[in-house]
């Protein structure tokens, strides 16, 4: 089954400490059914000094969250929405907003 969100989409978090937070999808891990959202589900990592980070210390970074716990924000109607799929005359499959009925992938 294809994920309902893609990298770069704006989503709203439906679960956890960041519930109702909007953010951009940084990465979709389709095999694990997880997604990484900018500014949501942040975890602290204690790191040793390296050449890339000579200071070391505590770094905050986003962690993966379940794909089912985010909902796509339609770029046209700006509402959280479920998505459907439809075929274009070219034979491509595009995502469609269930709220307003317009294509999302354009």
C-alpha cells in the first residue's frame, strides 16, 4: 500500500505530545510505515564531539512516528483531509482531496 503523504507535504500530527502541530514531512519510511515530521516528536541525543560537531553535547532531532498518526493538509482548501486516488487521462495516478475534490499532486 502506498503512503498517503510524500516528502515536502504539510501534515498535522494527530497523536502524542505534539498533537495538533503542523509541520513539513522531511522523510517517508514507507517500508516501516513511518514518517519524520519537522518540529514534531523531537528527541534529545547525547553526542560525543566529532569533526562535524566539535562541541558535542545534547542535540534535539526529530524521530520517526507512525504514518497513520499524521493527516495531510490540502494545499488548496488548507484543511486536514483524507486522500483518494484517481487516474488522469495520461494514465498517471494522482492524489485527490476528499474535502474539496481537487488534485493534490499538481
